[in-house]
C-alpha cells in the first residue's frame, strides 16, 4: 500500500498504531523519535492513539526537534514533527475500569490473600477465574467499542496512505483492521523474544522448562514442580481456546458489523503469525543477551534491544534533585562526607500497597543503611535512599515509617516523594544511582539495563516474575521477594539482598555485568534506532518487490506483443519461443 506519489517526491511515511498506556506506547514514542531524527532519511511519522498519550507525543516531538537542530546545523532534509491522530472510542485502560472488571480483580485479590488452605479444587477455581480475568484484560472492549476503533483505524490508514504501519501487538482493533484491509505492517512490541518464541521451542520445553507466567517458580523449573507447571500451562491453553466465550461474542459482533473481518489478537500473533500477514516481522525490545536461554529464535522475530524514549536531563527539569543525586546536597550542612550513590526505589504507577508493606520496605532500607554506616571507615561516603511512591498513610514524625527512617529523612539522606517530575531514565542517567529497586515491569527492567545499574526486582504479577528471573540469570541483580511470595517484600529478606548487591563480595560482579549489558544495549544507537532502520528496510523491500513485479509485467506484455509476429513470420512454424 502507499500513496500514488513517487517515493522520490515525498518523505517515507510511517503510521503507528498503539494503545495509550505507557507500557505499550513508550516503544512507539522512542522509535518515532528515532525515525524523525535520522540524518540520512526523510521520514514522516503519524502516531494514532487515544487522548492520554497526545501530550507525550508533543513533548517527544519538541525534544526530537531540539536535538535534531543541535546535531544537524546543515541538515539534508527539514525536520518533520510527529503528527498525532486521535482514534475514536475508548482506550484500553478506560475499558479495564468497568465495575465488572474492578470488582472481579478485588474479589480475586482478597480470596488469594486470605485463603488459608488450598485444595486442588480451590486452586483450579482460582486459576480459572484469574485466566478469565486476564483474557478480559487482553481484550477489554465490548463488541460496539471494538468496532468503533476498528473503523476509525481504517479511516486513518486511508487518509494517511502510509508506506508501512507499525502496530502494537496488544491493540486488537488495529490489528484486526490492518489484517482486514491487507495492509503492509510490522509488529513493534515492548515484548521479549520469549513472549513470541516460546511456542516454537523444541522438545516441549515451553511446558516443562520455562515457568508458567504469573508463578514464582525458579528457572529451569525444578523437577518437583514440573507436573504442576505443565498442568497450569495446559489448563490456561484449554481455557483460552475452549472457554473464552467473551472472545466468541466479540468475534461474532465484529463479523456482523465490520464487513466480515476476522478478530485478531495477541494470541493469534503468537501462535499463527504466518496466517495473518505475509512475511510479518516482529520487532521486539530486547536481545538474546538479556533474554532467557532459548534454543530457537524464529526468523520473523527481530531482536532490536531496549527502545528507550529519550528524556531531558534531570538538571534541566529538577536541578535540586540533580544536585542531591550527585551528592552535593546538604553535605556540608549535616557534616557528612561525600555520598557514594543513591538507591532509587520506584515501584511503578500500578503498584498499590498498604502501610504494612511500606514498613517492610523501610525495614529493608534500614538494614542496608546500617551496613553502609558500619563500613563507613572503609567506604568513601554513604548511601542515599530515594523512593518514588504514592503513600496513602501518615508520613510525619508519629508514623511507623518515620520510626524506622526518621533520622535519615531529617538529614535529607532519605527522600520519600509521591512523584518525581523528571523521567525515570533521566534519574538513571544522572550518574548518582547505584541500585534500582523496581516491580519488574518491562520498561523499568530495560531502562535499568541501558543505564548499566544493578537492580533488585520485587515482582507481583504475571511477567514481572520473568524479569526478576532475568536479573538473576544475567547476574545484574537479585529477585528481592522470592521468600515473601505474595507480598511486596519482607524487610529482612530485602535488606540482606540489598546488602549483597551493593556491599557484599559479589557487588563488583553485579556492577560489572550491568555495565557490559548496557554497552550491548547501546550498540548501534540502541533499540530505537535499530527498530527505525528495520522499519525503513521493510519499506525498501516492499518497493523493490513492487518494482520487480512491475518490470515482470512489462516484460510479459512485450513478449505477448511480439509472439504473434514471430509465429506469422515463420509461416506457422515456431522457432522454439512461446
């Protein structure tokens, strides 16, 4: 597909479809930034999504323009801003936040937190409810909501006339639309290689070697847990294929109201990519160096590496925090020596925890600070702690948190805030962070990898357990709540792990491994530049194919015109040409 204009008469045109949630949209912001700042390519980027992400498209464009003008005072082509297209309908998060979904989530959380005795029957019932909820989260729209987005996506494609489309694998309405109109597209995914390659691993390894998603099993799955692992995976497959009645209802509605379109979801992409689009490529945001060991990586999966969205330096956004992170803040005032680094705790926007959980986190930090102080004679400085959390409890002098960390809070050695204005990547790139504690989200893990900083992961759900396992497999950090499973953390366990990562005999190993991983992640401009180059290569391949097809048609026409003359000239006898 594409415009009828000659490719030489206009820039290459890339259209992006993504959900507006940052977990999905960040790779699109990052790759869009890379496309419009390539010095040797003239590219026009169109960004189709919902309202919540529009302001970030604007700030990404502004940042890209500033960098482009600084880096290319005499550019080969003008800078082209990213063009935003608002999709009709409701976003994925808005579709999640229905009373039905929220009540089911709360009910399941309460059941699993308070169930004292688990029989096989109660486990299966809980798993089935959890699986149905997951399927609802993957496909949260009603039939009419889905079809509204479907037609809006098609309208945008027809108006933009892109050379290629990049689509979010979790954005089923856009996937369905692109498949229906036979558009040329690639999948641009924040996902890992494992997410798409797992079903293709030999010897049934997907069942018995790799832990089922959402369970805190070790890797490889220990022998005594293999049967349970296989059972849970097979149960999930059976539920998704035979008991997902909601998907069937949406499919029927789509067929009736969307011109007979075939519903296409993330599961379809994972299991049957060849049936969806010819030569479909998956550009994923990791590489084999930061992945589980895999025997097979299919050719349609292109590991690009972490696609990190550039951000303004922290000194431009928050000079005070920048100074504090670098160890200058209040050093003379409190009479301490220069600090050696900061532990940055950021558990994401979706993590919600009560005061008891926050107290355990504070206890873990207290253990680390006490060990650091005890080593003060041999360590040139002390550790800071910086927490980005959303407290729903008292933080003042009478609070339980203050009882544990009050002295350091008064000295400004520990800061607990409800929001940090600077982007997380800007905090990581400040040079003052020596360890990151996070919840195991893909963005948090990959951003920390790119920064070359050891990490402690506190997973709580689904694929966050996989990122905790990756940290340990790669020796770039630790899984921080493996004993306190089902809870955010337990103070003693977390404290000992923080001491191991930062002050223990293996601390230099974690730091060195993290540094080497960062070097790999940054090669070739990083994942965002590699993804941008692959997208443009797909355009070039498509143009070459069309050119060859056109030349072949012209050649066939010439042969058809000449053959009758040759036959007539030989008086009915052919000369071997036909």
